[in-house]
């Protein structure tokens, strides 16, 4: 059997498997349990935070043959399995980026009036809906104004401001947030246990940080790191792959700045150059650590609360707030 990438293999099949987005899941689960369903839902948020996944699970919840309309679809009936496999005839998935012509949109919406072939509801899942043309939006608006009772629209977009307000006002809007780094770390660690991948504990944090709140990006980077390490995760190899630097080197750089030791600082720069790291990424890391030091100075006890390395607390005590702000501004500009 061909290899399946982690992002597809471990895509959540029900609401309980989702990581984060509790505010969205709670509203959808309550609506399903109480059978108070709107005809159109708009899911917004940055890439890889679960917009399409939530929409597919919701489509399954609407059409489960075993439990009816439910927040806990069985995953075993024909409808659930066909939705999981992407071949359910009454789930029409559309990529708006490739269907921008109004004729294509009209052709799509002409079939709205017909009853579902197999399921309870006919579900239109329109991804990146903001890519529609103005004429396509007008065609969609007419359908959203007078939707048949057997049709549900699930719209997903990374840029909701590009949608006409007339479309947004006819949808229930849910904004999916970036997933916190600690939550991504915890999930990746659990995943590595399931996959029986040998790993160093400190190898996961850089991947979770580089994902910038996107679980799909995190899983893609994890796939790449496992391939790079020949089936194992090593902190040094992950840092090399990402073009980032280890915390130790950042500490050495900040120490050299505090001590005004130009020789030590240039030595660290030489080491970075030997590893062919991305220097703009180094500055981003440095900015984040200087910001963290400022927090430690201003909010006593935050280092223990957030599990920040004790060395950063020591360094923050050796630097005046004014110098720290100066270093931060220089790194930023």
C-alpha cells in the first residue's frame, strides 16, 4: 500500500478528534443536538486550522444513517464512509478558485432544487469562496435568499473580508483560531507515539513553532522531518531542516550582547554561517526571545508559569529594560 501523508492519515473523522476550536465545536454540537440548523455556515480562519475538516464532519453529522442528525456520526454506515472517502454523491465539494466563471456557478446551483440522491441533505461545501467573481456571488446570493429545506451550504475562506456583506449576513459565521503552540506540540508527541517514531523530546517544539498555528503545516513539517532524519526525529536535524538555530546559540548571542563581547558574538555568527541558516529566521527567533525577556522583567513569575528556561530569567536580570528595548528595536528594524 502506498504511503499516506500524516495530514491525511490522521485527519479527524469526528468532532471529538479535533484539536482546539472548542468555541466552534460547542456551537455546532449544540445546534445538531437541538436540531436547530441554519441553511448556511461560513468557516473562516488561516490555512490548516480545520475549516474543511469541520465542514466534512458536519456534513457527516447531517447524513449519518445510523444515528440520524447527530453530533456523533457513527463513521460506519455507507454515508459516513463515503464522505470520509470523498465519494458521497450528495456532498458537492467545490474549489471556488478554479470555478470563478458565472456560468459554472449557475450550472452548479441549478441542481440545488433537486432532492438528495441518497442522503438526508444535499450539502454544498465551497472552499475559498472569496475567489468567486461578483457575478458568481450574485448567483449564490439568490440561492441563499430562498434555499430549499433539503440543502445546506458550508462556505470556507481564509479571507472573509472579500465576501460581499450580503453573503456574510445570510450565514452563521465561525472564526477558527490559530492553534496554540503547546496544543500542537502535545498532539505531535501523541502522534509520534502512535506511529512508533523514535524522537528526542526537544525536536518537536521547533516544528510546532514553525507551523505558526496551522496543524496541517505542523503535520507536513513533521513528515518532512521524519524523512530528513531517516525515520527518527533529532533536534539538531530538525533545526538544520528548518534553518533555525538551537536555544543554546540564542543564549550565547544574547550573553555576548549583554557583555559587549564582539569577538564572542562574531564567533556565533560564524557558526550560524557554517550551518547555512536563514538569518532572517534567526532574527525572528531573537525578537521572540527578547520579547520573552521583557515579559519576565515586567511580570514576575511568568517564567515558571510558562515553563521558560531559567537561563532566560538570569539573562533578563543582567540587562536594563532600556537596553533590552533598544536590542529589540534594532532586531525588529
